[in-house]
C-alpha cells in the first residue's frame, strides 16, 4: 500500500476519481434540492367519466415539485373511492386534478338514485330574475301559479315542498354551488308523483305562469311534504284544460262537412 501511495501517478488518479465522486454526489444533491421530487398519485389506465377510482387504478410517481400545481392532488387517499367527473376523462399516466375528481354525492346522476318509485323527473325553466333568488341542488321550493279567471287575476301556491335534485345553467352544465365564474341557472330539475306531474303539465296548457319560490333550510326538514296547496287552483286548471279540449273538439267538428 505504501508503494502504491508513494506513486504520484496512482495518487493523482485516485484523487481524480475521488473528486469525480464528490462532484457527482454534490451535483445530485443540488439537483435534488432544486427539483425537490415528491410522490403523487397518477392514473395507471384511462379512466372514463363517472368511473369509480379504485386502488388498482392508481399508482404513485415522483415528480419535480415545480410540476405540482395548486390543482394537483398529492395524496393517494384523496382519489381512491371517488369518481371521475361527469364532464371529463383522465388519460393513462396523467396526474389527478381536483377538478376531475368528485364524490358520488357531487355526481349529477346521484340525484336520480333515491327518487321514490313512480315519480317523474321534471325540467322547469327558470332564472334568478324570475325566482328572485338563486336556487341550488337540495333546496326546497314551492311552485306558485298565476292566471286569470273571468277577467280577474288569480295568484297562489299550487304545489309545495319540492326538493330540487339538480340545477343547470344556460350551457347545460350542472351547478353545485356559487362561484365567481358561474352563469345564471336556466333549468331546475326535480321529481313529482304522477298526479302532481300531470297537474303541472296541465298548467302549461292553459293561460298562466309557474313561478318557483325558494324556502328556508328548515322547511319540511326530514320529511316528504310535497303536495297540492290549493284545491281551488287545481280545479281551476283542470276546468280550463277541459274547456280548451271541448273548444278544440267543437272547432274540429265544425270543420267537417257532411254531404249526401
């Protein structure tokens, strides 16, 4: 060993190797310090919209911290058991973003999963201008009806205690809560029993207007209180529909010419 270290050429060579090793680890340390790699979840396969995200779908990968923007999900537990948003898909190898992952309760389809048997889904056009306030999924509303009877204005509550299942804006996108970029709503979606659904449809065939009115958080809480509020309005609508049908029948009969 003494002879080896006595040889200046060998010492120089070993010193050079040592310097290279030190430079390598120093460079690696500085690069890692600058990059600061962190582990984040990614999609192992392509995930279609409304797909439940399972443990088999998710892997982890180390990426530079600079790549992890504010919207990137960093914890694997925050995606497993959730769903791909209804309006997007996640490519294989992609990181998970908060905007593309939602819970089942946030899924518009979840609103249809617990409606009573025999109920019909109803789409009602409305805006915050006509209702006087913004309406969101889960809110309770009453439906008021405005019409005329023998030249006199009639206005009253027709159906009460309706739970709003979903709300859409003018582009057809679902609204979950108010945001800075949110558009005004244009459609309220709810369900009614068949008799109430038919009554509401009949009101659309007579000269009148349906006006949704928002109620407070404790209105009909923890119970189903959807019902007709006014027997008078119900009878008025049905009588006007019957009258319209009779007029149409009479008009059709008058156009038939009988010849011998």
